[in-house]
C-alpha cells in the first residue's frame, strides 16, 4: 500500500539510491539534488516527502511555499524509482500529496512546472486535474506552468454586486485601498459621484461572516472603435484584497466573478493594466498586449474569455 513518509536519518540513504531512466534525467533532479533543494529552500518551508510502498522507499517529492502572488504550494519535484514506474504509483503518490496539502490548506492551489517534452509527466498531472495556465516563465521557456485548485471553500463569505458607489461598504473598502497605496484624496464625495456617472461601472464586494470587508473588484465595459471595427471589452478598473485575507484564493474568486459577468453580458475580452501584480494576471490567463500601452504608461494585459 502506497504511503507518504518523513525523510529522516534512518531512510535518507534509501532516497539517495532511487534512480530513473537516462531519458528522465533531463527532466528531474537527482535524489541527492532533491534533498539539497529541501535544505536550500528551508526558508520557504520546503518539505522533502518520501513515497513508500509498504516498507520500501520508491520515490521522493519536494514541496515548498510560494508567497509571490498568486500564492500557492510549489511542487518542484516528483520522482518515482524506475523499477516502480508504469504501475500508477506516480498518479497515486500525487493524489496523496494533494490530499495532505488540502488538509493543511495554507493555499488554495498547487503549482508545478513541467518540461514540454516530458509527455509522461504531463499526462500524470493532467490526469489528477492540473491545468495549463498558459504562463511562461522567462527563465524556463521550455516548461509548461500547471496549476491545481482545491475545491472551493467559500462558506462564510458573501459577494455583493454594487452599482451605487455611495454605498458605505464599498466606500470603506475603497478608502482602505487608496490608503494602502498612499494616494491622498481631497474630495471623496466627488470621486464616488464620478464613479456613479461612469456608464456601466460596477463592483463586486466580498465580505466575511463577521461583516469585515475581504476585498473588491471594480469593472465596466469599455469600447474600442475605428471607422470600420468596434469591440467592447470588460475592463478591470480597480482590484484590492485586504491584507488580512490575502493568499487564501479571494483574489482569484473576485477576478472570476468579474469575468463571469463579462461572459454573461456578451463581452469576450478582458483588459486591464497593472504595475504591481503582473504574475498574478499571467497565471490567470492574461497576456501582455504588444504595442498597446495605457496613458499612464502601464503595460496592458488582455484575456480571451471564451
């Protein structure tokens, strides 16, 4: 029976003796290298996990924390000894690892980078529910970035669609957002009146069971026209999650609410600018729009929503 075990002074030599085929050495670190990574990444809560069948060590994995948005568990290595491959051990071990991480649930998702040419590994990850995010790390252009999301846990939170920006719930959240950015506002009433006057301007506000504000996302349709073409896109205007609720999947949930609204109203492209959360948007399917730049000089990101 397959199980996960702690790697310690009694069994680390068994881990060291694990091996893979010569072809797989291009895709995986050596067992010694995995043990070394566990030490090097100790400040990121790295864990080297042994995989055993009965009393026999047959594999090893490495998981660490990744706090850069979108924060997630980073599954760096999963190695099954070549003598035990082709028996479903990799899929079963991956399922056990995901189950343990879900119990802890520090993050709501697990990330793994897999070489594009490593077809067997890609099949294993896709089989258990990992999905290609489309994100390409400039330092590893030959890898696919895959993400696994744990089932939603939204109990205790409510999402309210706001169309009147004099609503005190929204105003409190927005003021906290600007305060965090260090942006002074002399006329708050005038700012919120302008928001109301902007056609189609809406926001989702997420609140916790105790009434505290988790965050908000503000959006509206925006049309691009020429003498011959016209397209209306869904524009993400402002987006904020309270520090107390970060790294718990609320940003992804709010972004998903806005995107669902766009789809339901016939908008097939999401568009936004950012100078602080590029990686978050890239991981959620947005791409830089070459040759397009906002008037504030920030880069523009777009996503096809179909």
